C-alpha cells in the first residue's frame, strides 16, 4: 500500500496545488484520480513518480513509480520499434515490453524494424504505454491513458490496467474517462480545493451525479 501523507506542494507563488493531502492507494487495486483541469492530477502523478518533491509531507514507500505520461507517443527516441525495446534498462524490462506489445496486437517479430512513427495514432499510443510501463517498479501511474482512443483500443487499455493491478503493488490512473472507470472497477479520489474532496468505491462514484459534478466529469 502506498500512502500520501500530509503533502503540500505549490508552483512558485501561484497558490497551492495541494495542502495537507492524504490518500492511501490500496495494493493490487486500481485507484482513479479524477477532478477538474488544474486540480493537480498530473502534478500528483509526477510526485508519485519522484519527478517532483513535496514541500511538506511524505509518500510511503518512497520508491518511485513507473510513469506513463499523457502523450507517451511523443517520447520515441529510436529509429525502430526493436531499438526502442532494446533501449530499456534490463532484459526483464525488454521481455515485459514484448509481452505488453503482444497484448496490444503489435508483434516485434512482424513489426520490429518499423519506425514507431509509422504506426497509426492508436498504435503509437499503445506502444508508448507499453514502453513506459515496462519499467520495473511496484507502482504504475498512468496519466489519461485512453485519451483519443476508440472503443476497441479503450478495451485493450482497460484489460491492461486490470491485469497490471493484479501484479503491481499499486496502479494509479489519472482520467476523465467514465467508461474506463465503469469497466475496470476500483477506488476513486476526487481532487478539488487543494486536496482530496471525496474518496470511495468507483461503483458508488458511477451512480452519483453530485460526485460527477464535483469531479467535473459529467
């Protein structure tokens, strides 16, 4: 279980992003972070991944997370999919990305010499998710992983998140996608007013329009 305890953070003098934020992320469960634009969802992802340091408070355990950024397809650095896979730090991570890609319907055997930029938009998004998620870490954080995807690829990402939640210590998903929250049950934290305004089961969240309005998700 990962715990954010009495965390405070702000960017320069622009007012608080978080003030005394405390959340527990259950082990082997999906935790959704929802809220209006500017509520701090991506900032929380960066804090969990160790890319930002809190001003006050702690995150336990302090080990960093594997972070899938909001536009993972923007981070391709190599000329072929094989080179992208081989750029991962360990053989374990390279094996993991191969497994992820197969689950997304992208075979390294068939398409490994192809440039990642030559795939369709949806395939680039899935390839980016696979490459970033392959990092060896107990916690996986995904920032808007279904953004722009059609129903078929949304299902693939949902299945991926569900499977990862059974093997990772924690899976944290920042999202506005109510269909994803409905299809892959878990916990929901609504960020508002520099903290967690509501926390509970996704099944309750999905039937309460007042919570949708609080999350600006309707």
